[in-house]
C-alpha cells in the first residue's frame, strides 16, 4: 500500500513538473491521494497518541513546504497541511456527543479549506471525512459523488481516476489487508514526501536553470 502510494505520487509530480501536457502521468497519480486519506484515517483511529500523531504531521508539512513551493506551487500550501487540517477536524468531531452536532464544524472547515491556498482544498477534507464515516458501497458512492461534483463545478476530469483505489479498499478488504501487512520502515513512509519534493526541485533547477521565487503574499492570503 505504501509503495503504491509513494510511486504513484512520484509519477504524478514528475508528470506535473516535466511533462505538463501529458495527462497519462496525472491519471496514474490520482491513485495516490485516496490511499493517503485512507492511511490518515487509519492513523487517526489506531494511533496510541493523537497529539503526537498531529505533531508528526505538522513536522512533515513544515519540512515539505519550501520544497513544495520550489518544485510545484510557489504560492500554495502542501497537501500534508490539508491532511493535518483534516485530522484536526476529525479530532474535534470525535469530541462531540452526537455526530450531527459536527455539521457546523464541517461547513466552517470546508469554507476555510476552500479559502486557503491548500493543495486539494475542500476536496481533500471531504474525502478524508468520506473514508472516516462511510463503508463498503457507500464509500465508493460517496467518493464518486464527490468526484462528479468537482467534475461539473471545477472541471476536474482527471480526478475521476481516483475512484480506483477506493473501490479496491472498499470492496476487496482482504486484498487490501494483505497489502497493508507489507510495510516499509516508518522513517521511509514519513520522510518520502518532503524528500522527493526536494529532489524534484533540485532536478527542476538543474534542467531549466530557472529558480522559483516563493509567493509569500499568496501563502498568507485568504
């Protein structure tokens, strides 16, 4: 599972940076994000210390930020910040006595994630919530409905491919459990995101000799 997520994310970012006109790279890359959302939810549920889990996400997000700006988006926050924000929302929802009481929290969080320059914006938060609160066919249907909404309102055609890992997770739990048993060392899983972005940023500079200037004003605008 971890290898699939890392490889498909790497393919996505290579395509985005070096082959922006070739969508095949991006379709393969859509496999990665649902796996990371699933892993986040599993980590949230099974971690022995949620504060420590949140701090770990924060450290990774901070370490990855400048490489992300240099390699991919000079004026945006990397996806680990999106996952961190989603984990905070899950933590708040778990504290409420009734799930329906979290509706105002979710609405406010969706509006905030869409206003901030976060990677995946509200889509990322909503997909995490889908993985947390739906199962089996409902998980697939909810994810497909989310993709269709973003297709019609934001023209996210490539994002339709992200349903593939969700189908496998929801409808072939035995196969997915087998994949989860094959784990990489923890340091590889946690360090890959900032490390691969730093490597891509360096290769990008060596190939194009065009240094990217971080758009700090955009990062802190709402």
